[in-house]
């Protein structure tokens, strides 16, 4: 790997890796870190170009982030882990499970999407406008260039076909808020195409893990301990 990913590690036991969403960092999972460290070795990662992880020179894409995770787990000598991915982190987890299925114990997808069409238009339209603006200013500013790359993840990624999910024979929890920015029929499409998935819809929005942590953590723990 051309960079060293920043991460927070707490607790002991089976590894549970947490992957944050677009433009965020591992601090998003503070309620999950403090809860799950009692039973698990919790590792929350800042993805490339997010939080305290450097941008590096490699491609800036969901697939690159999945390969970064593979290298990170190899370096940490973690042969297999349960992975909880939120939003773009869930998209990374899907690509990772497709590429490296033997390294995934269980999969938790929180507010993931297969393509930009899965996002409600009132959310996606401002993202697309912001992306075009950042792309224009990227010629003059390194900050705008990184902003364009980050927003570009929501405009151009992850582009996974529903049929591809049928290759993921890993026990999976698909979990979202009932007012999520991901369309409910899109979330159901994901759950329906995964061979071994259960679907939980919680009270809350896209940030249910942060804003409704008691219910979110309960459902995730129940799934991990089934």
C-alpha cells in the first residue's frame, strides 16, 4: 500500500472492522466502538483521503478502498473479520466481500447502495451539483480537487449489478433507518439478491447508528451472536 491507514482499535476478541461513510472518519462510530469493545476487537478505519488517512497516489474509488482494506488486514495479520460498513463504507464492504469472500466472517450493510440511482433524488441532486462545482474549482485548489474526488464517489460509484450480490454467500445483515436517504425499494433489492441476508428497518434516518445507537447496536449484536 502506498499509504498507512489511520485507525482506532479497542477491545479484545473476534475482529469487527468498522467502515465510515462519505466525507467522514472513524469517529462516526463512537457509540459502536464503546459498545462492541466489551466483546470484540473493534477496529475503526479512516479510508484513504478521509480523516487522518492520507490521500496517497492510487486511484480514489470504492474498489481501491476495498483493496486498501485487504492490505490493511494483511498487515495487521487479520485473516478474517466481521465488517460493518455505513453508507460508502457499506459499498466498500460489498466490493470487499465480492473480491475477498474468504476474509469476511459476517457482513453488516448500513445504508449501502449499488448505484447512485438508489439514493433519493432530493439528496443526490445537490451532490451532483456540488461535484460539478468542485470539479471546476479543482483546477485552482487542492482542497476542491479532494472535495471533487469525495463527491465523485457518490456520483460514479459503486456500480454493482444486483445479480453480482448473488455471489456473496456470507451471512449478512442489511440495516437502515425508516427515513433513510437510500430508497427503501433499493435497500430491499439488495437484501433480496443476497443469498443469506436479513433486513432490519429501524426508526431513524441515514445516521441511525449515530442517532439511534441503542436499537442499532442491539440489532447488530443480535445478528453477530446468532
